[in-house]
C-alpha cells in the first residue's frame, strides 16, 4: 500500500515536471530592461557600416592634419610614414601581393571598403587611449593612411561622402563562406 | 643513465623539497608540460625503465606516510580553493612559436594534454584579447539593444540576471587554433598546436528572448555584437544564429565568468569561432546588412586561391586530436597505452572517431565516451598495444552531418595555405620513435 502511494506520487511528480519543462524553457512574459532613446545611445553608437558608410559622422580632415596626429600619437608603434614600427608592420602597399606566396595585408590592400579604417581607428586607436579621438581627427588619420597608400590625393579632404566613395583595390576580393569545401572520404583499409 | 637522472630514483611525492628538486631537474632536460603518469618526461621515463626491468622484484615494505602522522592545513575561513602545489606546471601558456611585441592583443593556450574529462577549468580557459583585459564592475555594466527595433532597451546586469536562465555544454575554439602548424612543424606540444580550445557549461539568457522584447523591425537581418573593452571588438552576427541558439552568458563552469573570459557579460555563439562570442558585451545593434568590420575583412578571413579571401566562415568544422600521447611526451617502452583525445564539431555531434597507427594507411574505430553532446568536446579512447616500433598516430572525426575530418592536403587543395591561415581542422599526426619519443608529425 505504502509502495503504491509512492508510485502514484512519483508518477504525478513526473507528469508535473514534464509540463513544467515546457513552461520553463520558453521566453518568459516579462521585461526587466529600461527603455532608452536612440539619442541617449549616441556615445556608444560608433559603428560604421560598409559598403554604405552608414554611421559615418559629420566632420572632415586632411592628410596633412592626419600626418601631424600620426607623428604625435601613432608613430611609436607604427613607424614613420606608417612604414612599420616597434610594434606593428607596414600599413602601406601590398596591393597585388595576394597572388604571391607572401600576402601583405594593409588598409590599402585588404579593406574592401574605405570606411572600415575609420570604424577601426574610431573604436580602437590609439591603443593606449582608444575612443579619445574626435571625428575630425579620425577623418584626418584616415586621409593620411589612404594618401600614403595612394588611394586619395595628398590634399584630399575626407568626410562621410568622399570616404565612402573611395574605390578600394580589394573590393571584389571576398567570397562568402561556402564550406564545407574539402570532401574527405572515410577510408578504413589500404588508404592513400 | 646520467648522474643527474640517477638522483631521481627515490622520488617521493610526499616531500615538497624533493619534488621541487625533481621538477627542477626535469625542467632542465625536458619540457615541464610533458609530466604525466605513464606518459612522463624523459628523466622520469629513464627512472621508470629501471623499475620496469626489475618488475619481478617485490616492492619495498611500506612506511606510514608523513600525511598520516600529522595534521593537515586548516580550513581557510574564507577563500578560493586552488589546485595542489604539485600541479603548478599545468598552466595556460602564450605561444612560443613567435614573439608578440606587446601582450595586450595577445592570446594564451589551454594545456589540453592535462585536461581530464570534457570540462576545462576556468583558470585554464584559453584567452584571446585585442586590447588587454578590462576589470568591469558589474554594477556599472549595461547592455543596450538598439537599431532596427521598435523600442531600444538598456539592461543592467541585475536586470539580465533576473531572467530565467539556461545552461548548456559547448566547446569554444579560436579560428586561429593550429595556424602555426599547417605545412611545417613549428610547435612541440598539443597545447601549442590545439590549445586555443576549451569547453565548459555556459549559463545565460537566450538572445532571442531579448530580441523578442525590443521587437525587430521588418527587414532586420544582422546584429552587431560589440564589447566594452579598449578594442571595442565587434562582429556581425546573422539574425538566424541569434534567434536559433545564441546566448548572453554571464557564467561558465559554475561561477561568474572570469575577467579574461568576458566578465560580467559576453555573447556566446555555439559552435562558432571564439571571436564571435564577443566578450565584455555592451551593445547589440540590429540592422539589415552585415558591417564588414576590420575583424571580418582584414582579420578572421581565410586566404583562398587566386588572391581571394573567404569571409564570414564562422562555423568551426569537425576536428579531433590525440592529446595522449602527444608531442613532448615519452613512452616508457612497449606495452599497453590508452590513446586519448578530443573530437568536436561546430555543426552537431561527433558520430565517430577513427585512429590510425600507421600514418593513415589503415584506421580502426575508437570508443566515444559519453555524454556525446551537440557542439561539445567529446572524449575518445583507444587501447593500443605498442610493439616498440616507430609509429605515426592520428585521429579522424566524423560528425552528425556526415562530414569527415580532412587531411591538410585535402584542405590545401581547396584553400590557399599562405601566411597565418585560420580554420585548420586537418588530421594531426604525432610520430612515435622506437625510443618512445612523441613528436609533431604534421609535415
């Protein structure tokens, strides 16, 4: 009798737990966050989308202004004329190297869209003080690096429109993930 | 046997002094990472060989151990437990294949040759940072979801932790795991060749729940996940992945995330390359297009033939490696050895693991040790009776999609292996010499 009761109780608990499993795995009908306006996200909203350049802010800069900033804040790691320094290699050249055995990756050779450089400097540079540069300063540094790569004229003024308009050499260099590619066979005996 | 090695004979694990001395001697002759039970370092092996030659002799009479005749250490009133001091050589290590000139954008590797079972201890989870490790106060940390949503929302950590949570076991692997060892031998140990790999139980909130809450606008297709570190590391994530199984993770391995693994909050993309699981997550932005960031064009892309690059290759394909015996270890003479290792797939469950002992001419099936879970490390075992001759051992994994782990040659026939090449899931052989030395045999 005692055992029978336990069996019933166990069965009931099992049924309840099954029901509970469903109820406890779906999205709860709650909301614990706080609404915020897009305007109040502005300080964090630093991303730039490409190829559109959506997110590029107002402002502008020239290569000459960029060189001044570069020589003050970047040269220690990246070297004079961005040719490679104490920490990192050259940021100039490399176009045409991808069909050789030594691919040289620089902003000029690698980025398919020019605003990628703006996005990266804005979010991560200089390494010791990221997100400290003004938008004008980021445009200026971008202009300087692309002028060194001979993608814009030395006296070019870069802003949202002119930056997004630069045609990058590696624009058509990417293919979207198409794996699995290698088709291996499960050989067990007398293989190879 | 050298004089130095002779002094190793009376090994006593109970005596810290002698042990330290022994380790110092070992480190002088072999790599410290190769110390372990039957697969031990050269010095210990030499000592063991002497023992092996006298196995018919009786063991010496036992003495009562010092630990039985004394009181142990007191219980610490408050504190975080640490591994035994005798395990001090089991550490994460930076690569020693090339020297990074700074240690902010850097990485360290898990000693998987020492891992038992499928769960990586939190202090040994591999690391990859782009601008160092921030120490973020969870009381000041917020997550914002905005962009193509009906209502942008901000969530504090206490908000997020009020939600019901889920816990799931998954591996995490860096896309760069193995990039030093494609076409020539560079690394000595499996920690260096495969240590950008860890596995644990991740706890957090499904991303889909919060996307439901903010409400997606028509046309929403991609999400930006962005970190609050000095690199503001970010990746574009397809909406399908976010709705399917992506998590906002605040805990791993039973405790809150370690700072180096994203404390207090990170994204987690099961089965995908580690850098898509953005650490120190502060922002998710909804859009209709991917961003094509530096981290998805100039980095984390795969060189392809004719100067091309493969982009958004985020799934980690099926892979396996033998961790015991592996590079830097020393077999102690012919006899039984259990070949052990890990297999995993970013596309599902591991279905089989095969072992070769002759460099790929013939294969036999290893045992998988349960639980075998979706996109999780699976342990395999195979009992090998080594005859004492040279051997070339490797594992080959298959997953639930029918994919067979390829050789490097098969991968190289599709891709361009030039420079630092990501996504190396090739079969990885180890050579065993007649003297029992185990070395990297990738080429």
